C-alpha cells in the first residue's frame, strides 16, 4: 500500500517537521512526502498528489492550511478516487466528531502526538479485517458513525523518535524546524501548548548529534520549536555553546524564550555569544496586569525589562518582542500602553499579533465570558471582544503594517528616533497612529512601495504635520545612505552633498593607506564599498560591511579633515 504524506507550508522557505518525523518513524512502509505551499495553484497541487496514485493520502493540518486541505480532499473524493484520506495535526485534534461529521471526505483523524498512532494504524489497516477500535489516538467512521478511540499517552522517551531529515537534504536558503523538547511548563490560555503542561526532553547526546548534521546544511535558519527553550537554562546554555562552536556555515538559530526567568549567569553567558548568530523571540503579549492574570501569564515586568535591556547592551543577539491584540481586558488604550512599554525596550523587532481563538484552549472555553467574536474559518482570528471593537482592531492592523515596514526592517533608525524623541516624546504609539492616519488619507495602503519610496513618504508626512526641519532631514539622509549602498541620494535630500566628493572617492579607491585603514581584510581586492557625504556640517565616510547583519550593516567615520580618510 502506497502512503502519501502531504504538507502545505505557509512559505516555500519552510521545511515541515511533522511529516518527516512520521516517515522516519514508519520507515518500513512505502511512504512518500509531497511538500507544497498554500500559495501554489490548487490544480497543480491536485495533479501532483493524484500522480502518486497513493492508497492513503495523509494531510498535516494547521490553522494556515486547513481550508486549502479541505478543498483538496473534497475534490479528490468527489472525483470518485478510491484513496482514503487521513488528517492529523493540531488543527484536527479537538472537536473531532464535529470535524468528521461536517467533512464527509475525511476517513480517519489521528489526534494528539502522532508517531506511535500512525505506525500502529499502518500496521493494522493493511490487514483484511483491521481492528481500528484498539488504536489509541485514532478516530474513524463506522456505519456512518464517528468512532473516537481513547487518547494516547505521550511519548516519554523522546529519543525513540528518529532524526527527521534525510542525509542529502541541504535546505539551501530554507528554514529548518527542530525541537529539543516537547511541551511547555506554562499555562497561557491562548496557546495550545498549555494543554500539555509537562515538558519532555530529547537527550543532550541526541540533540548534539542532530545539530551536528543540521549545522552542516546550507539552511538560512534553524528554528527551534521548543515552546520555552530556556525552561532549563543550563541545558539551554549547553546547546547554545555547542551551536556556537560548530556553526561553521553561520546559520541563524531562532529560539522562543521567556525573558523574566533568565538569571545573571545566563545573562552573562548570552553576552559572550557570537554576533548575529542567535535570535530570541520573547512573548510579552501584554503589559496589562488584569490581562496577564486572566491569560495565566505570571510575569515579572521589572525583571523582563531588565533582562531585555541587558541583552540589548551587547548588540549580539536579535530580540523579537510579541504582543497579542484582542486579549481579555485589553482595550485600545491599554494596548497603546503595552505597545509603548515594549517599544521603550528597543528590541530589533516588535511583532503585533492578533488573537487566534484555537479549539482546545482555555480562551476558547471562555470566549462567551469575554464576548470574543472570531472568524468562522481558520485561522479563527478575533473580530471584536467586550473590550475592543472591530474598527479599533482594523486600525491596529494598519499600525502593525507600518511598524513592520519602518521599525522592524531597521532602515529608518535615526529618522524614527528623531520623530519619537522630538515630535511624539510621550508615546511612540501616537506617532504610528498619526502616521497611519496619513497613509489612509492618501490611500498609501493600497499601493506597492519600494524601500526608497518609503523614505519619501516619511519626508512628506513630516511636511504634512508641519514638523519638517534640518535636523530631521539630516537624520533621514543618514538612514538613506547607511542602508542603501547603491541608491543615489534623491534631490529632496540634497544630492549635491554627495556629488561634490565623487572625484575624491575615485582617488581613494586604489589608495593603499586608505585600503589598509578601512579594508584591511580585503587585501588585493578593488575597494568600492564606501561613500562620502556631508551631513549636518560633518563629512562622513560610510563603509559597507554585511548588508544582512543588522548589527554590522555599515560603519561610519567622521572625517572633517578629509586627510583623515587616508
């Protein structure tokens, strides 16, 4: 019997972990994997699936792909194809009877942790008269009735689960997902990980063995899916140290951590890690005490602030701070205060998420208490609550887009710093709100904008609110040159301030003293990765290094006596 494991990732750069686990754990069966994205044409995906002529088609189901999967499955069944269809994954592990009754094309559902259930199912289903009732973690149909078997116990010894990836997979420019643990010690009411309150670990020997293989790939990033990577901080330190010593390809490694449980020992350790190798995603979610209490987040806000500021001082680890809109007791004004609170921490990214009301979570059970209305189709995003209206949520979506374009990309650091410090000193949120109003007024959200156009929009906005001055122009000019190595300075930023140094630049390209001073690591190469410009009465040399590195994208030197450039 040929079995097909199908996954539809949200982006091409992702590499699905679940289907690879299943294939490796059931290696004695005839299993193939077909990996697509939700952005590919339906007809193409259908054709590729049917071409495999599999007897059993298994789908890995999440909130971002379930609607697409349902459509595919419906078409397959309507075409009188004889293949059986099996669903598994977090999106189908709750309200199983309703899922199967409403979708007649589903033959089987595996709920909960899938490896052992899937293997038992494959062994049993190939028998002439399979006894499916005995398989824990399985739901199926019998005489038009939905049968839901007993739940399966969690795997305690995780090392029995095989290394999921093939030895010849290079993953060039892709994101590889990896886990060193399962479960979470916390009970956040909006998160499905709160359902399994215990945390289980792969052995350190196994983790290092796996990482050795992954670090030899050509992946863009290794993303740990551990829900709280630093639950055991000594273990975390050992893993990070191993990565730092073996990461010869300089792959970025991403962790989800809880900041307010980090102690001084771990803080000091983080400060010694290589620059630009690690990313921390920190789920703050809210700074409203009532909200935190209601969602079971017991967070020391002072400790959180201290830890984030201390990590930030070293300029070596990227930090992404998450907020969730639509949580209980969080109204528009409360969210504004939460935003300003984390904005003041100066992390590399602020990620504004919108509550997803997920089956199986406490917030799903409490949705009537807080009058939480959410979209009927996945990903079940909040529409409004007792505390915040749809109009306010839509406004926050617009603000989220601007935070992503302007704050998160780090191409406007000096300009934003000037605006917030001098025009909106009491609230960064007020700036983004005002800027969003400007974008709406001039219909800018409905247009595509290259990066250089975003500079002009910010310039025009400052004129619009009558706050234009020379200090802001110099800040914007600095950002433009710092982040746009090959773009000419536009006229509105005074192109002549750079043009007058072009002859000097031509002379410096092959100047030995200049090369030795600023490009000592590039001996024998032609040097052209620099610009000279006058900003605010100073002559500044911009030396470009690593455009992908936020911490070392460009270096600047004030050379008012131009001979200093040599």
